[in-house]
């Protein structure tokens, strides 16, 4: 309102609010506060899609530091978006998952190329260094207030369903669902892409590996959604032979 707005030479103060319908949207007070907070920041930055400028700025920095990651991050984000929708997440939650997928490797800017591109297995010291990248990513992304929920997903994007992941050893439903989605989609894309130490897996083999690790490494519901989305994509894409014949 006008009473909460002020402008002068070189400055402007405005007000923004975030609202939640109770009990229509949630009956949980903590969740209601989180939703209202996210919507307030979205209003401050101009409505739906707020935070995109921050995402693009961070992606630009990552692109300069680690140019080889760009294609991987885009593929993970596209798959994570479709999987989140398949699981029935709200549009706001889908947006957060997509942003987390785009930025989940931002902490790798602090990891030396000698470790990232090593052709053989990492030694213990290198592995411990690598495991810090999700924490580094959380710190980088949380510097932009509208992306605080995204930063939390990045922190947990390498937690395992059985509690053997990092950095916090979270288990099962204690892992944010968006982080579980990013983890499975990241793993699928990594398996189906060329890596310094091995060639890519076929789609079928990668899906079989996700299913094999379902309930241990990955959330079973997320695995089912990934399999469903990838199979639907394959069914909608003509085989190479069919395309050549047309």
C-alpha cells in the first residue's frame, strides 16, 4: 500500500507480501511460513519466475569456470522438471527443483580440474574434497535470498535413501523430495553421458541401474517416475532407422 512505500533521491522503498490459504493449502504452520516467505520474495522480484536473474548469473559464472558442465546441467534440469510434474509437485515446487537441478554442481567451481577430470578413481583425500561441493554450492546459492529453498535442495542433492549419502547422512523421507529428484536425475544423466573414466551407458542399462538401487540409493517413487518419463520420451521419439526412412 501507499503507506508502506517511500521514494526519494537515489532510493525507493516498497513493500511485498506473501500469502497462504489455511487450511486450503496447508495446515502446517511451519510450511505456511515457508510458502509465504517464498511468495514474498517472488513478489519483490516481480512475480512468478523471480530468482531467474540470480540463477542465470550463477550459471554464467559456472559456465566460465567449468564450461563442460553446461550440457549436463541442462539435461538434468529438463528431466527433473518432468519427473517433478509426474510426481504431482506444485508449480512452485517444480520451479525450485528445476533451479536446484541447474545449480546443483555450482560448488564444483571450487574443485580443481585435476580432481573433476581425473581418469581413474579418486583417492581418499580427493574424495573428501569432492564431497564438499554440495556444501559449497549451498553457501554460494544462499547468498541470493529468493534462492534459499533451492540452496537447501542443493545441500541435500547427494543424500541417499538408505542414509549413506552426504553431507548430513539423511535417510528416506527426511531428505527433501526435490533433492531426491535431482539426485536420481543427475545419476541417470551421468550414466548416459561420456565420463573421464568410462563411456556412456545405454538408456536401458542406466534405467536398470536406477531400479537396482531403488530403495537403497534412490527414493523408489522417484525411480518409478524417472523410468516412466524416460520411457515416454523414448516412445515419442522415432528410432534412428525410422527417421532415416522418412
